[in-house]
C-alpha cells in the first residue's frame, strides 16, 4: 500500500486527507497517480497542475517510489 497525502482541493475530491492505494513497489509516481484516478476519478482534472513531493523534496513524476515512501500531492495555491 502507498499512502498519498491529498492537500487542498484534492482532499475534498478524495474525501480524506490521506488515502492508501494498492501499488506495486518500485513504480513511478505517474503509475501511482493512475491508480489514484482509478480509485477516485474526480481527481483526474486536478492532477496535471499538482506538484509531487516525497518528504520535503519536490520530485518529478518519473521518480521511482521506494518502500516506505509517502507521496504528497500539492495543488496550486491562489491568493493575493
């Protein structure tokens, strides 16, 4: 299982701040995102604008997730 922390609009679309998805180890974030969309189709329109982080580091979607990683999805924030 992979823990995905959904912030902002993603939390309301998923219905919780942290969700878990089945995920084969050593796959990319892109694969994990596809699995998330299968479980929660409402997030699909938001994901292209989201940054992805592991811990405190922003990582590309090609990043290969390792056992114990927790993915954080950061939607854009507006304000002024």
